[in-house]
C-alpha cells in the first residue's frame, strides 16, 4: 500500500518538474530569438497648431451672399 502512494507521489513530482522545465526552456528560447530593440531616438514634441478664429461679417442687405471669412492668427 505504501509503495503505491510513494510511486504516485514520485510520478507527480517528476511530472511537475518536467512541465516547469519545459515552460522555462520555451520562455528562454523565445527570449533568445527576439532581436534587441534599438533604444528609441529622442523625439522632439511637435508644436500644437494654433487655433484659428474666423470673423464672419453679417450684411444687412436682403441678399444671402457673404464675403469670405477673415482669418485671425494670434502670435505667442
């Protein structure tokens, strides 16, 4: 009876060790195959585009024609 429990325990331990060794070997092979990434070059932040505001003139005539809107840009 005790020899059966001993065999069962040893089989469990051997299988447990084998599974983890295979997982570690697989992880090691994946890490070796990967090429090291070059360090990222320093990127200069792009300046945000300045908001553009338009002024639309309302005409008092009955016609529905308006002139082109005037563009206003603010300097920093």
